[in-house]
């Protein structure tokens, strides 16, 4: 029996959900486990086809989910065309099971008004009967597992549905443990204050991105940012307020980060650094200017911060001096990747220092030929 499983990109996407409880790290191969769950489900309840569908947990601006279920694992005729496709959560028996959080059995789908026939058209398959059970984490439904057309002409019964519910619970445990492992892994590479990557991850990521850029003869830019007058915030309002400002700056940097494969990190103290692969120094300067302006116009601590008595609503005090360097404009060729890494960091840092010396709250470009150039 061939079981199709979604690629890592999709599985990572459906794992972008948070848990509030304690975690226990475990190393799991999610693809292998999804295959095993469907294989065992089919062993106990032999069927022509089956699927595991999980939702997309990322909320939109209205705090709502995207409204689709991803086919993350499936077997049976035509299942190869289903993998990684989506099903609206309001459609079909799978959608009904997801929306209500209750298991469902349909012995004759031709008589079931909930049955959604478009999937059969896509796979050139004929569904006769379905059993479907919800997959839950902490009483919140995150997906469903379904089996279609019991073999040997036997109708599904409630014993089959009970068995499927057990496999749904196994799937839930698998997802929870995968979340635990993912969260545990990210704790070691994330800055615990801002949520951006930490400096250890930054150095590793920059080395890999530079190696790729050198190999492909493409460009890469680095943005170095240091806050202006941050000490005045600490002196006037205390370090708890200062920490909250650092967190909010991290949020600004991340929210403006639209460049593919970019990496933002807290470098230390009130310094931040951003890797921009496949980006020229001019394009990076545009991003830097967007971040600079956003920080200048932002109202910090407009709500009461942890440890504070009231909202401070600081605006215009905190600004940013930014330096930008790039592989092509600032470094040149002929060095090892490690040497290039140290040079591009130094050039971006020097350009940031030039921004400080030139009056703060500005973006300065570092170029090998012309020297620092302020915007």
C-alpha cells in the first residue's frame, strides 16, 4: 500500500501553533509517523482509501484561521493528486467532522447531503461510504482522519468508528510531540526577549547564506541596526520599560520583513541584524529606510507593560541608526567564506557607526569604492 505524505514545508506550516502547557522534547519523524498511523488504521479497518487532514493554524488579521484543511497523508486511488491540496472546512463530511468536533459515519454517501463529490472527480474515484473522526489538541479540533469504502463489501459500523477515534488520538499525540520537539529546538536559537533569532543562529545562518551566494554568484546584503537614545528610556523609565521597547522594536523589524529567506536576529543589547539573501545594497537600503521610519513614527509602550504602572506612550524619542553592507558593493571576492562573513559584519557595523556620527536616525550604505554613503 502506497501512502503519500506532504512535504516538510507543508508539515512545518501546520505545526506553526502554540501550546501553553509544559513540553517534553522528543525527536520524531512526522512523515514516517503519519504513514504508520494510516497503515495501522487500514490494518484494523481495511479500506480502499484514507486520509489525514490538518488545518492551517496561522491566524489572519481578523484572528480567524484560513478556513482550509490540508491533505497531509493519504492512500488509495488518485491520492497522489490530493496530497498537499486543501479542502474548505465548511465542505463535505470531513468539514462537518472538523467543524463539530464529532465523529461521523456515512454508510451510503449517495444518500448523504453532506457528501462532497468534487474530490471523487479530482481523483477519478468512487466513494460509497466514509467514517471520519476529529483530531484534537486540548479540546480544540485541528484536523480529521477518514477512511473510505470498507473492503470486502462490508459496511462500516460503530466498532470501526471507535477504532478510528483511537487512531485520531494517536495522531493528536503525534502532533503534540512534534510541537514539543519543534518548540524545544527553537528555544536554543531564539532570543527569549524579542522572539527574533539569537546571535548564535545568526552566525550559522550567515555562513550558509554567504556560501550559497558565493557559489551562485548572487548578492547578499546585511543590515546592522542600533537604537538611538535607548539609554534615556532605561534611565527615565527603568529597565523593564526598556526591555518592552526592545521587544516592540523586534516586532517592527519582523513585521516589515517581506524579503524571501531573510533572517532577523537580535545581535546583543539594543542592536539588531538582518540577513537579506539575493538582495542588492540599494534594495536593502530601501528596507532599512522602511524600518527606520517605522521606528521613528512608532508609539512605544502605548499599553501598560509588564511591571509598569501605566502606559507611557513614548514617541519620537527612540530612533534607529542603520548601516547596510552587501557582498558585491562592500566586500568583493577572493576571500574564504569565514573571512567574507567577518568583513561584511564589520562593514555593516562601520556604516551604522557612520549613521551615529552623522546625526543618528538615518541609513548609511557601505561601499568598497566610494566609502560610506548616508541616505
